[in-house]
C-alpha cells in the first residue's frame, strides 16, 4: 500500500511564491509519474503539472512560466514551486502518485489561497 503526504500551502499575497511538497511511502518499487492537480468548488479537478520518472514535464497553459515541478526520485518526493501567484490560483492542490505496478494514489489535498 502506498501513502501520500502533502505539505506546504496556506495564504500568500498576489505576486508571491509558495512551494508544495509531496512524499510517497509504503510498498513502492518505483514511481512512473507524479503530479499536481487543483480543484475549486463547483469545478472539475484539473492538471497543474506532472513529471515522469525521467524528468519529462507537462504544464497547464495557465501556469507555464510561473510554476516549476521537480522530483527527488531517491526520496519519492515531488515539489511544485509556484511563483507570481494570482488570485485565480486559489484552489485545493492535490498530489497524484502513479506507482509502477500499483493503482495511482491521491494525496489529501492542501489549500492554497492567493489574496491580499
């Protein structure tokens, strides 16, 4: 069984920065992909960024140039560095881990609020 724990999030002013972290633990052989999604009330969860085990990345158009995803394979951890945050980035951010040979696992979610 795989567990996923997120950290980071909170209140930040527009134009500010924040970093989210997500660590997977448990019965892990290796992890194919790790990613971040976000959701606001009344809307579907949407992809923010994802990264494969070889470092291939994919970003939502709305965050390109502002957010950077990275991962530490030795520690099964993925990071999301968020810069130049906007009020429309306010959402609950969820980590998704896709382990090889196991079902993908969601984190519990962490609230990011961008407001003055």
